[in-house]
């Protein structure tokens, strides 16, 4: 992987001299732009010399009819501009398109859909330029952004060029900051701060990781250290289609170039990849109204997603050619990732660089990031780049390149609180044909630790040329240690809260199982709350998160939420406050103790309301406020999923019995037993078994062998994996037959071994008391 640091520093890029490369051939165009003729560099014979080639195309040979073109895995280009020569060394971004990627556009009412798509999207660096980066596409010329570490450049073909001038490109430079020291004593140096950004993204955590007592863990993995994958679908509206001369191909290529640049930002700063799973273009007309207000457009667009889009994705974003009447270029639902109705955003058209920043912002909102303005005003969140600013801030002429530490912290906290569970599912393979070195194990490969640099960092000792080395079982993965599979029961992903489930290695795979959480309805925080979407919902926890204080007394809810005023209600219909029914008072306006000032999240709409109630010889403080997010969400109401009575939870300001949520049950859940009392039921409606138990309903006792102590002699000869399965099948039968004798005689491939019970086999532990679950209470 090519390391990319977005920091701007004072070292100019080194000059490069190549035989046969002519001098700059550029001319000025517009303001701050030049026209240039890029050249692709090709190796000359068997030497290392490079010669320029007039044809920029990176396609490999001729493809069959209807087959998307294949592009070379690596390429280099020479770009002369602004008195300098830049050599761009590129590698195909194998993570950009999923194996099931589809493209669809509409001709009238007819949808035309194709599988796969042309992949010509590269990441790279400027040769001999420290801190440089490149994100380009090579379809129909060079489109994208590159930086030499000092200045960022945008390059694209000149519009309306003749066939003879098809290789003409226009290149613009965007200002960077050239400085050796911080501009003010209190501002951190960008270089020092940037060194820690990726470390923070992977390791930052406000809460200690808790290890499950019932499982053994040898290597601790966190949600920060594991690479995340955002499976994204993009929809291009009619106006964007018109921006690209009514060409579906040009429109799609532009959109993919935007995602390619955003992926580079997320890869380096958040340890997160953006993978395109589908793209839809409204060539015949918009399928939802595109309003001046981006939030209204977002609401209509998400209804369209729920009703009409069938492809699986973690988020769906609209790329629009419309200029919205808003101070920002996009909007999205905060924390909406993985949600069918809230996982999406709207993004306004701009050049590749500016639109990639807009996409980074709106996706940032989806993964729990807030705008930095509230924190900045309070002095809590200083952006490390005082000149260009940070991504989750209002942008203008200068394009930011970094997330602030606060944004990274918010993403970390979002994951720690159980959000983003869908981001941990790594695609099995990507769109490109099998190629050793892309990091994905494909047909004909035993392993793939990635590029030489990635293999040197991890997996290179176990994997050579995509073949496992001698005695190696694996080369990488959370369940691969020292080229061997981790034993069954080793925790590979810790639980992050009461509603999460720790994932454990299976003993026969290098990959950690999919990230899941407990099914909605489980009790949490000592029975004070209920699990809902992987989070423990309580009024007290919500008050502490939003205002920093605990929830007010129940009497506040009973007295005020039935009034239907600004100081107590169950929502709003038009200009009218809605009175709560008596049974719904705990699901209405949120009341907290001793709050004042601004909320920790969102903007305060109106004032903090304060009412004092005298009840049973004491005064009760009842305060609340409407904390509004950019997506229109009011955090001043009790969250859905919050406990509001025995076997009851809140939903849309109503207190409903758990039975009305139509929640499924896992196998082995009957007569007051959940997963045979030896496991928990996950959100996938599958049993996650306790240690030593297995089966779809956790009813099979299968103890995990204790690890052999150093120096302890082997008791049995080593058997192959196939023989091991045969032995286990035979042993199950004979152990059951001789259970009562106090002795275990185990047959294996024609031989026998008999030992006393206490030494080799443990009795199944007594059944634990049934957990406090809705299955048992309704």
C-alpha cells in the first residue's frame, strides 16, 4: 500500500531527468490553469529506461464484445505544468468495485442494467516527492487529483477538444501552505499532528475493552484496528447527466473518480475503505423531486431507496447536478450507516476534488461525525490544519484534506457504542480478474498478502507469490497467528458494550466471523435498559450523552408530557405540540437534571426549558431542550428502543409491548430457554454459543481442549484434518455409550485410548438461569 500523508510541508519535489523526455509543452488557460499534454511512460526493451508514449490509454489488448475493458495494474505518466515535470506512479485501486458491482441507467421507463464496469481508477504517488499522493482515472484521458506534497493539482481533459488534440489536458493548482513552523504558539505543527492521525483512527478509544470471561483471548483486536468497508451505491440525477453531455459513460466515470478519491482519504485516515456495489443514472428524468432544500431531497430520496432499490449496500448517496440553496454542498443522516431508511446522503456537483470532499463529509455524518463548529467555538476541537481547515467544517476556496481528532474520536465512539456493525464484512473478492498482490484470495491462489510493501508488514513470511509457505495454514486475518489458524474460542473481536457479542475464531479459518450484536429486546445495564440496534437504550444514558447529566424524575414525564406544550409533549404535527397519552409519557420529551447552555451535539433550537415540580416534600428539576441535527433529527426526545415499562419499549413516541415489534426467535428458544440456555440470539436470528457449546441451537456439548503446557509430551499421534473429523465422529458415539462407567474409551482409526473421566472430559456445566429477555416475558 502506498502511504499517503496529507500534510503540506516545505520540501519541494525533486527534479527528474529522463532520456527522450521533451521539455514542458504547456500554455495558460483561464485563471490559475495551464494546458498540457501528458505522456504515458513505458519501459524500453530490457532496460530500466522509460520513454514517453503519446497514447494515454491503459487498456490491455482487445476484449470480447460486451466485456468491460481491462486496465493494466500499474502505470506511470509524465505531466509537465507550471515549470515542473511530475511523474505519477499509479497502482490500480483493487478495492473500488465489488465483485457484484452493477451499472443501471433508464431509457424512458426501461431500465438497462449491466454487470461489472470499466475499472480504470488508480491510487499512487508523485515519484521522489515525499508526502505526495495521486488519485486518477484513465478512462477517456486523465481525471483526478495529485499533490507533490506542497501543492494540490486537478487535471482533466480539455472540454471540446478536436480528435487531433484529444490528449490535451487542463491542469489547475489549488493553494497549499508552505511553512516550516506553526503560525501561532498554540497551534500544533501539521507534521507532528499528522503522524498520529492514522494511529488515532485505529487505536483511539474512550472506554477500556472488556474481555468475555467465557472465552479465551490471546490477541486483543479492536474495532479501530480492524479495516472497515463501506459498501456504497451512487445514484446520478438527470442534472448531473446533463453536465456530462448526456453521456451515461462519462457520468459514471466521473462518479467513480469521485469515490476513488474519497476512498483514498478514508483509507489513510480512518482505516476504512469505500467499495462501490452499484451505480444508477437517471438519464431520462429524475425519479424523485430534486428540491432546493437538500434535506427535503434527502427525505424523498431515502423513500425511493426503501421502495425501489433492491441492491444491498451500507449507504446510498445521490450525486446531483443541482445547486442547492444551502450553505453546504450536501447533507446526510447522522449515524445512519447500515440503516435502510437512514443510510444515505445528497451531494452537490463540483469538480472531482470538491465533490470528493462533499462525499467525505456526508459519509462522515453517516458514520457518526458531527460538524466541528460547535466544538471549535468551545475550544474543544482544534483542527490540525489551520490554513486549509478540516473536512467536517464549512469549506470554501481551499479544499481540506484531513479529519480533525474530534471527528476521528466521534467515529471511534460510534463504533464503540455498537454503530456500524455492517462495516466489518470484508468483500470476498473484487471486480478485477484474479491478480496476485491485490490483497484478495481469488481462484488459483492460496493466499494474497497484498503488495510487496503490505506483505513486508504482515503475512510475507507465510505467503510467497500467492502460495502458502511450508506448513503455513494462512497468511493474514484476525484468526491467523504465526501462519497458523487461531484455536477455536480465541476472541478475535471484543464486545464493545452490553448489547454486542464477542466474535471468536472457529479454528478452521483465518477470518473472524461477521460482526453481529444481540437481538433487539435483550436486557442491558443491569436491567435498566433494552438493546435496540446494538445499543443499550436508557433515558439516563441519553441525558448523559446529550447534556452531561442524568435523567430527571419520572414525575417530570408524567406531569409535563401530557400537557402538549413546548415544555412537554410527544412530538409536533405542523405548528401544534402533541399531548402524550398517559401510557406514552416516558417516550416523549426528554427531561434531564441541571442542564444549561448548549447540548453536546446539534444546535439548540429555542431555549432550555426549566420547570420545578414540588412532589412528596421535595423539589424536582425538570429540564429539556430541542437539539437539532442537520438532518432534521431532534435529539431532545426519548430514543426509540428505550424501556418504558415491563416488557415495553418506545417507538415513534409510543410505548409498545415487545410482542408488537414482531421480533424473531433463535433455534432452541422455547419454554423459557434461549439457544438452549447456552448462548445468545444475534440480530441475524442465529445462536452465538457459549464456550464449549456448539450446534445451531447451542445444544451440543463440545469442550475446547485445554492448551498443552510447555514440555508436556504429546498424548496422541498427529492426525490429518480428514482423520480428525472421522475420529471426532467416532468419539461422540463411544463417549455417549460409556458415559456412566467413569471411563472414556475413544476409538480413532482402528486404535483405542481409555482414560479416567476426570482427566480427559469435562461434565457439561449446569444450565444457567434463563436471561431476562423479552422471549421469556411476553
